[in-house]
């Protein structure tokens, strides 16, 4: 994943996406660059418009959130039960503290 982050950083900074630039960013981040992984990533990004890919990736969570109410309704009771259990545990804990002060 750090290789993708390095590529995004270079792109955002307006730098040219080269193996040397990738190695420098990864080294500066404390990672040990793997030249074959860098070469593979650069080959994969060769014909990719990164700005367009970021725009489409940013739209995906919105689409997923729009579809969530159908599945989210079934998950709501489980979340309520968990919240009730946490409240009960907290009450038990505070009751135990009361015994310390008589």
C-alpha cells in the first residue's frame, strides 16, 4: 500500500512518476523500496488518469451509503443490544466503585 501512497504523493506534488522518485519517497518514509514492485506499479499506472481515478473512487462511498439503508435496518437492533450491554457493564462498574467509599 505504501507504493500507492508514494505514487499519490508524487502526483499531488506535481512530480514526474519515475522509479527514482518512488524510491526516494519510500526511503524518506522509512520503507525499503522493492524495485520490482515499483516497476510493476509504474507499468500499471502508465495509462491511468490519476485525477479521474480519484474522482470515481471518491464517488463510490456515496453510492455505498445510498444502498446502506436496506442492509442497515437489519443491523440496527444488534447495535442497540450492544449499546445496552455496554450500559449495563458501566452500571455494574460504577456500583462496584460505590462500595469502596461505603
